[in-house]
């Protein structure tokens, strides 16, 4: 149990940086892609 927990913790710490990177990219892509359909829906 302790070994798997430490493995998960290491994996989580490594993934945290990737997650933030993905979140920034995702929010940026949403910011670029959202306005077009949003304007179409409002119009």
C-alpha cells in the first residue's frame, strides 16, 4: 500500500505541471474558439 501510494504521489506531482500546462493551453484554445459560435448563437 505504501509503495503504491508513493508511486501515485510521484505521478501526481509530475502530472501537476503537465495539468497546469494543459489547462493554460485549453483555456487559451477556448478563448480563441468560443467567441465565434458564441456570437453566432447571440446573433
